[in-house]
C-alpha cells in the first residue's frame, strides 16, 4: 500500500471525521466567546491560541486530503467548499485583510460538509433550485401585480404604505411575511371597509399557496436525494410488509406439514 493510500484510509476513517467535527464545534464556540468583552479580556490569549490551533488543523486536514486524492480532490464539491472556507479564514488573518477577521466564523460552516445529514439537506436544496426559481418568478409576478393594484386602490387613503409602487412592493412583502399585516389592513379599512377582500386574497395566494409550493419542491428534492443515495449504495427498498408476509407464508406451510396425519404403515 502506497503512502497516499495510507493517508486516504486515515482521512476517510470515521474516527478522523468525528475528530474534525469536534474541532469545528470547539472553534465555533471559541469564536462566539470572543464576542463577550469579559471573556475576551480574561481569556483572550487562550481563545486566540485555540483559534489558531483549529486553523492549523483545518489546513493540515485539507493538505492530507489533497495528498491522498490528488486531482480527484477537486472533483468533490464539498472539498472545494472546505478549501474556500479555510482560504477565506487564512486571508482574513493577515495583511490588509485583517479587517475581515469576523469572517473567521465561516469556519463553522464546515459542519455542513462534516455532517452527512447536513450535506444531504444542502444537496437536496441545491437540486431543488431550478424548481424554486420558477416559483420565485411566479411569486415575484404576483407581488408586482398586487403592488400595482394596491397603489391604484389605496394610494390616496394610505400614502405611507401604498403611495407609490416601491412603497407598495415593500408593504406587500411585509404583509406576505405576516409581519404586522393586520395594522396595515385596518388602517386602509378605516377609509375603505371592503379592503379586507384584497388583503385576504393576497395572503391566501402568496402565503398559503405559493410558499407551500416551495416547501413541496424542497421535500420532493430531499426524497429524491435519499432515494438516489439508497440506490447508489445498493440498499434494498422492498417494503418490510412484503418480507413479513413471505415469512408468515413459510410458517403457515410449516404448521400445515406438522398437522398432516402421518401415513399408516403398509
């Protein structure tokens, strides 16, 4: 076994992955502790030492992976993601980029690549982007049409919220999120009592229909992702009920044979 193969066995070992995950968590905690003035003043040197040690560990890990996989290292998108995160952290600790030290917290995002369940969720969301883009375009179109209608209907009675197209777009986006929408609606309804029809229809279309489509697309993509992983790993997807029914049939046949009367000797 060559040296690169030995290194590959080490970096792919579950224990090594757990150790890297632990380092990521510890580094994320120390970065959070630095935001407390008291802790930073009392334990600043210790926190900086832990931070630098974690950075050295991350660089060493990436170097080991690069040595083990060579060109194949860059074919894995998660390896590229880790390289960018660590590269930003290195750049933010030296020279003119020292002002970007706050970006060190991006190292906590390495948990996404270190934890398989997180990788699965992110991969599913990325695969759902084309469908979500269509839904986002539909939502934007509905928002624009509703803003034009609201500006024409309510600009005179509520110029603060619907005085022009930009104000209407912002107000309707706020209404779509459910933030204080009743206050906006009641102010308009004081002058136009039937305005509730517009707001109810708008909320029903945007919040309860279009946004639920986003959730449906994301869930569908996640199910597809899990199914593909099972297929790639050769996982048997037969329903458990079929297996149980087969076992019950075998047991019935065995019981039937046991209860058959023995043949009389000739």
